[in-house]
């Protein structure tokens, strides 16, 4: 919470209850929810909040680098407040997205630099598979 208050103050942005609610929800889950899912989850507490407001809150949170947007393909966006670079794996059957923790990709980044003249500033790594539930 301190984090979001400081960041919004620094950027001179208004910290609305909706923005806090969206951020808090993302902090409470590891599910990498879509905007629709966040909207539905917040409905009982914020009945007047529209899906458009959720989208706007997400955009703002992305712009101040508190969350990231994951494009898991076909215009399917998920949101994550874990800002530590980490790869993701998605189930091709149910669409579930999980973090892959404990793997270091610093070697890959070093390797990539040998094959390009670009200054590499970011990377997104996705893996696809069948989750535990869908394997059954
Ligand atoms: Zn699955
Ligand atoms: Zn993640």
C-alpha cells in the first residue's frame, strides 16, 4: 500500500478508491486475472464501478510501472503486480497463467546480446503446456 501511495504522489496522479481496489486485488492473487475477472471480483464491493473504469485503472497502474500487462495471445490480456522479471506458463486448455519461479534468465539475456546490436531493455518469456488439472 505504501508503494502505491508514494508512486501516485510522485507522479502527481489522483489515487482513487477504484485504482487502489484494482491494485489491491492484483496483490491478493497469483492468478494473473483478466480485466473482466477483476471487474467481476470487485463488483460486490464496488457495484458502481464499470468495466471501463477497471480498464482505465489498469492503464494508469501500468503507466506508473506498478503492474505489468501480459499478452498471452489473441488479444487476451492478463495483469500481474509481480514486477520482478519472471517467465510465465499458460495452460493451452483452460487458459490458466502461472509464474515460473526460481529460474534465472540473466544468462539468456547475455547470450542474446551476442546476437544483436540492440540494447536489450526488457524480455517477456512465455511457455505453454497443460496444467495439473487439465492433464488428468
Ligand atoms: Zn489447464
Ligand atoms: Zn507473473
